[in-house]
């Protein structure tokens, strides 16, 4: 590392430092002294002494091998000793809240010069603030937790709570009353599903798929039944602490015996005076390893019933290793003769199917919002890489097959986005009961379409990045992670084939009897 102060150098001056022990290079108008770093270079020192690097402008070579973020790391940034005379930096790191300028990297409503019937200026201001928050607070945490597998820190959860992001992820409703949302950018009575969708989109943009779930997805899907069906005393005990990030909730429905077949659950609850005695197991429970409460589906004498079970005697959890990081807290949960107050019953005894099915719509819509954002980021990554990657002396975009893949990726994500916005607009204009009646089918079909599109995009992205898409670090790290985890969207909140069938069955029920070809 050089101790020289940063100053301006001519290209001719840089060219004089091109040998072992005295090695300078230029990257995007910045001069770096690699004399002492060369032997520490991960790719070996020899690659730095070739004619196209030593003492030369190595911008193209660098960006064919490394991401821009490498230059921003402190250990590498301090190698810069100056700039090239008469040149200016062109590749700059985005500032918190900045939009991407890459075509199709942002939805149309955020793109300059385009319009939308759904989003207003208030949504755009809200989006900027949410992006800045996730970029500065959540993104660094996502990297740490994705690698370590440890749960999200309480510090980050507290910051989310301060902005009322946890509460806003549950959508519009009475639970927002009296709260200051993102510093007051939007009033509780103005908050709608498009605002909520922005939160999910930004979360997915700056988090791995596992972190998306690890950032209290269990609460997002486990708390609504308490808000809608819980007794006042139960709500008073649970809701405030949950929205403050002090207590965690998981939705415990799926079992080894039954996943999408909710009616086939085997966990039982037997009445014993003012208590239920609950026995059984649950599997693939998101946030289950650290949840304080479990919104649980059980079989009772009068039918399927939902109740809130607090972690305590008889409740045990163990982590399940999945294709994504254990930061999600995926768990196998065992209930061994757990005593649960009957007052913890959510909704009518025997009426649990209605409680869960109405909750599924919002959960599936949330998965859709996150998935579309993740796909859009994949499109951005591939457009950047194909534009800067040189093959056979030309950019990768000179290959027709690559342009065809990019065209398919763009078409899919735009189709997903537009259908999603149409569905969200309907949700904004329907009551909860209307949504339950009219939107379950369309949301199911949309989730099937989005999850399948995501896996196709993951495959195309892998082909575009080639071998780099197979490594967990480096140029293709996002595509590798997305390819490995995009299948979660096809399974969680309802398998895509089951949801496709649900959508068609609901449509058939509404077929008019007086129609014929």
C-alpha cells in the first residue's frame, strides 16, 4: 500500500510503473498502486503483470472479472493514490434511495418519463425512503446473516419497528391507527396495498431469499389471524409486542403428513375444561426456530380449528436444513401434550378452514410481490453482465441467443408486474370479505405464473453468466443464489400446481349456466 497522497497523474506517468515491485493500474480514471498488494491478489500476482494490466487502463479487464463493489471495500479503496489527469469517474456507487438507470431494472411507474394509473407522487416518495432504509440498514445485515445463518439482529428489527415497517407489512388496517409511518411520509388512513407492495419489493431487492423470510415473514403470515379473530385479551397480550419486534410469531400449518392439503393435518387438540391439549408435529415452519408464538392449525372433534400456542412446556423446535440459509429459521415443531387456553382459539371452533384460507390470499400476494422484485433484479444483473462481458472480441450482447434470452426475461417480468398491479388495485377497492370471495382464484393463478416465470428467468440467467452463476461469490453470486432459491416461491404459501388448479376450479364455479358455444 502506498503512503503517497492522492493527486493527478498522466497516462504516461502511470505507464512507467509496470514491473514487479512497482505496479500501478487505472480503473475508471482512478490510479491504484498495487506494488505491495500484487502478491496478495486472489488470482495470483502474475495476472497483474500482463501487458493489458500493468501500467495500463485496466477498466475493461477489471469489470470482466469483478463487481464494482470490490473497489468500494476499504482494503481495496485505500490502494487508490490518485486520478488520471483530465479524466472523471463514470462508474459510481448508487446513493441510498437512488433508482437504477438500467432499462427494465425498475418497474415502469418508477422509470423516468413513464406514467401509471395506480401510483401517485406519495408512493414515489415512500419508495425512495423505503429503498434508502433497506439499502443502508438491511442490505449489510442480509450479507452477514446469509453467510452465517444466524437470525436477523435485534438491532435491525428495532430499527424496522421504529419506522413501523413491521406493521406496514401486514397491509392497511386498524393496526396502523396512530402510528407514524416512515417518518410521516404516508398517513395511516392513506396507506394502501401499493405502499405495502413497495416494502416487499425493496426487501427482496436488498435481501437474499432466505433473509426475506428471516425478516419476520412468519409474523407477517401468523399475526393477521390474531388481529382478525383473536379475543381482545389475547390481542392485548400479543399484538403490541409483535409489532414492536419484541415477540416473534410463526404460522404453523404444514406437516409432514399434509402441506397444501390443509384438511389432512394430523395435529390434534382435545378439550380439557378451559384448555386444549395439543399433540402433533409441524414441518417447514418459517421463523419457527426463534418464534415465541405459533398460529397453529389443529384437528378437533368438531373439525379444523386454529389456535395460538405460546412457546413453553411441551413445545420444542429444531432447525431444518434447506436449500437456502438457516437465517430463515425453518423449523420442525413438536407439540407434546401442550396445554393451550381455549381463549387462544382464533375464530370459531371447527371453523379454522375459513380462518386460514382467508389468510392465504395476503400471504400469496406477498410472495408474488417479492418474487417479481427478485426477478427484476435478475434482469438487471444479466443486462449489466451481458453488456460488459467481452467474448470473441465483442460484448456478450452481440450474440443473438443472449439477446433472445434477455428479451424473454424482460417480457416475463413485465407481464408479472402488470398482472400484479391489476390484482393489487382490486385489493385496494375491495373489503376483506370481497377479497376472500373474488381474489383467491386470480391470486392463485398469478402466483403460479410468477413462480414459473421466476424459475425460467433463473435458468436463463445461469446460461448468460455461465460458470460464474455456479459460484456463491463474485460476478454471478446473485444469479447463483436466485437459481438455488427461486423454487421456494413455487412451494411456499401453496404449491404452484395446486394454486393453478384452485384458480381454475373457482372460475368453473362461476361459469354461467346459460352459456354455450
